[in-house]
């Protein structure tokens, strides 16, 4: 157990909880499935809008606010709105890329969707179930289906556990395979992620960044998830290693029919891997469309500036660059009206007062900007 | 004595580094002792050389091969004496930086690009890291110095004044306990010997030059009060404050967001024209290189494998590694089904093979690749590549 607490793996918090409740596995499981079914039945009645049957994950008006300042009695007086009213859905087997500058709430969004942090408000429907309404037991039963790959492969692996144990830990916890077959199963997962079998007993410090990221991916995929949040999985890696990891992620998606949320600040990587792209600015989605649409025809001025800022490795092609002045404002006192108006080149009077609606302008291309008709 | 102590404290790194190829993953105690002994001996030798005082200028004065160059690296070797063996971080690097040009150095992490620039500043982590061979000729205008032979006391007069450096992490390279103003003034007080008032006026002017809107306010700020982009601007202001002839920008935008990166790159370009200096730009981002650089040097495992003008490297890459690097990076609006990936990993710098370092990862190997490390082949007057595939395509004179 002491190892367990030291471990920084994603599934850990819930693993510890799961252990407490696993005294009577079969009975618990039955209970869980019953509860899940019940929750599923209840959902449609509560929601006015029906859920999209093709969507594996649907996020509605998700909010995550952190208390920023407290008064004398410890009551929060102001909030940092890390995720502020975000809605989108992801179809099965597709990838949604989330891009934005650092501090725009991409990572918090990913973690809140997985309920690694409780949401302040809003709903996350995973396969028709609102996960924010599930109790701990039901949530634990759902955990293996939703996994996360973290950004930094150097700090997300326990330095005290050998690779085999790291990958097998959560599998044993959730009792996906019998104990006797665990090693075989782990070796199989390692093989599919491109890790040779003799790594089984080695420790994470013996590996390079790319290999560690493979271990992280294997850890997540060992649970046979249906949905994986990739939180900047290649940002800490070199270009040539990046390509290996991206290809691995794509292969695994094809093989296992995975659905990804791919969080990154690297637009070229996002364009390569995603089917849909959402652009975030200060906790809100400002644009959401299919990859082709958004790269060919970015509608929001922020998206336009962001895309034009990407350096292109071609000395002859100097794209016309839109340079944004200033820095991203503090999310504690986000600007009134449109959050982007302080840096926008097309700022109008209305932008300073009224927040634009996040509207569909055809073909699922959603934008929140006053440049386009609001009604 | 000092060295021995330091080694003892840092021995935990020993088992991390696989060193011997003979299937053994770990070092025996005997081997480890031997390494420690020889390291201490070597390091003492080099440290002694650097600490000499009152050296005659003629010892480190040299002649530039080409007067139009600002810096010439000539067969530079910088080694690290680690507990697992000697790590050849820079192993024979030769290239030059012309006056007024931007030279981009690309390569993966650990390929020695940062160590090359640190060697030029004499800032390699000592006593473990030492320049063991080759020369770095720096053009001072009327004379030229060989930096590898300069004692530390003399180097201090050049460092910061004639060669300035912008570091990768603006968060960690500014001192958190001093105000921005103090850190900026330090430069002109030390190198230009002016009064405090003059220094302040100069610093504020520098802050203005790098596009900071309220220079007087920022002058009185502590680093933590500024954002990443602002801090990087301050770093650039510090680098510029003594009118350096050469600015080394070591991954200046890696820690920044794309939109801020665009601002900083724009600023660097503007400033280069203003001060008429050269920039050595170290980065792993090919996009940044394509946009900024006039010449590109591609490094791999401590060696230069290809060098040429930006157009040559991007339109006609020759070395399989350069080609692989370009193909493995996804590019916006250039659709590919599957990214090319270079198989395998960079060889261990402690046990470099004696054949081409890229051979094990190369998909275009020929029989000759098993031989010794390939020499440079001059494909055009500015373009050279170190690969056997291009033997016989030589044009122009051979390189040193």
C-alpha cells in the first residue's frame, strides 16, 4: 500500500478507493451494473434535449471554478474560472483535438471530464450516463473505460515500481483478468505498444522519454478503455520520437476503436491526428469544427491568429502573420463581454459588453464571435 | 580533493547510465573506481589550465580563417567526465557563423547543440565538462581570440559584452530575488563602467527597444510579476545591453506559447537588423529555423552531419537523418496518412560506435557504412554532408 500512495499514476486515486470496496467483488459488480442501468434509464427523462446516439461522450455546459480568494471566514469571494461553460460531443472512434495557449484550461477540461476533479456545474454524458451523478462505487466501475495519458512521462511513472507492475496494477485492481494470467496479459499489452518483453522487470529510470511514454500508453490501454484523454502526450518528446508515439496512438485507435481527446498546443500535431478541433481561450471554446473546416477557414480572430503564428518549415513560404499584442489575461478577472476583446484586431463596441453566443454557422462549424450574425 | 567529493555525491546517477555494451547493464565496483580516478586526473589537468592568471595575450590570440566570420568552430571536442565513463557530448564540430547572419543549429535533445554554444561562452558545467580539443575562434574586429585557450579571468571580459546569450527558460534564468532593473543595470555597470544613473537610463532604453510598453514600471518589478513572454523580452534586453557582436539564442521560444513565440521571433529579427550582429539560433523546431535562419547546421550525436544554406537544407536535404527529421514533423496544411518515423534511438554518448553514428537507424545503408565515420563531402560551395551515399558528388574544394 505504501507503494500505492507514492504512485502518481492516473488511475490511482480511484484505485485506492476501489480497494476498499472490493471485499465482495461479485456482489458489488452486480450492484454496480444494476445501478448503471438504472441511471441510464433515468437520463432521457431529465434532459429536454435527447442525447446523440452516435456520441460516446457529450459534454454540456461544463464548468470548473477554483476558489481564488477567500475572505476572513474561509468563504471564497472570487473564482478562477478554469473551464467556463464548455459544450461539445465526440463520436465513437474519432479524435477531438483541443488547442489553446497555456493557462486556457485545456488540461483542467480533460481532468474534469474524467472526474479526476469534481465539476462545479454541468453534465458529462459518457455513453448516455451522466458521470457527475454517479456515486463512488459506480464511478469506479466506469473508470477502466476512461483513461488518461499524461504530459510528462518523467513524473507520471512511479520510480519504485518495475514496468510490469506499473502496467499490471490497475488491471489487477479492476480484476480484468485472473491473477494467474496477469503477467501474460501485461506482456501482451507491452508487445502491442512496442515494448520488448525484457522490460517487464526494469524500472522507469532506465528508459528514455519515448519509451516512458510508451509505458504510460500501455498503462492506460491495458484496461481496454473506450475513451482516452491524451494530455499533451508528445510535448516533452523529440521530433523523431514524437512521430513514433503519434503513430502508435493512431494504430491503437484503429485496433481498439478508441475515442480520443487530444490536448495539445502543437497545432500541426493536432491537425494530423484529429477529426474535430476545438479552440479554447480563457476557459471557453471559441471555435469548434471539423479539422478540414477549421484549418481552411478559421472564423474566430483568435483561431486565425493562432494558426498564422505556427512556423512553417519551408523557407519560401512566409505566411502572413497576425501578431497578437499582449498576453493572455488572468482567468480570475476575465474581461467582460467577449473574453478575447482585449487582444482582438476586430474589436467592436459590442464585444466589450455582450458575450457572443456559441453558434453553429453551418456544417457543425461553431463559433463565438460578434463578427458573425448572432440571431 | 574537491572533485572526489563531488563525485561521491553524484554517484546515484551511476546505475542509470548503461555504459558497457558487453551485455552488462551495470558497472562493477572496480570499473567504477578506475573511471573515478582517471576522471579526477583529467579534470584537474583542464581546470588548472583555466585558472592561470596573467597570461600573455599572444597565447590565445589567433587568426580567423575568413575575416567575414564572427565565430569559427574548428573540430571542437567537449567531453563530460561522468561516473559512467567519458561522455562525448561534442565530438568534432566544425562550422562558422558569418557576420550579420543567423545560423540555426538543429538537432534532437542530447545531440550537443547546447553544449556547443556553452563551450563558446566557456560556461560548460565544470569540472565535469571540459573542452578537450579543437578551437573556437572569435572575431573581435581588429583581432581574434581562441576561446578554448582563454583563461577564465579574461573570458569574463568578453562574456556578456561581446557574446551574449538568451537562455531557454526565462522562468529560471532570471534571479528571483533581484529587481529587473538591478539585473539589467549589472550589465552596463560591469562592462561599460558607467554611473548608476547612466546605467538606469540605458536599461530603460533597452526595455523600450524590446517592446515593453511601460519600461519604468517593469524596471521596478521582480521577475515573478511578469509573464513568460515579458520575461523573455527582459532576457533579450539584458543580452542586448552591451551591443554584443553575437547573440546565442538557446531555444528562446520553446517554453512559450505559439502566439508569444511569434512576438519574440519577430522581435529577434527586428533587433538583429538594428544592432547589425549575428545570431546563433539553437532549436529543435524546424519551422522556427526555416523562418529565421540564413544557414542551417544539423547536428546528430555530437557531430555536424549536414550544413548548408536554409534553402539547401529544406529543399535538398541529403543526409538520411535530415530527411527523416523533416518527414517526421507534421506540417499544417500538408496532409500525410502516416508520419514517417526514424526507428530506434540515439546511440549512447559514452559508447559511440566507430562507424557512422546514424547507421543503426538508417534505412539507406550501403556496405561502406560499416567503415569509419564518413568525412564531409562538399556538395556545393555552401552545402556539405557527412554521408557515404554522396561520395563522388563532390564539388568545390574539400573541407578541413
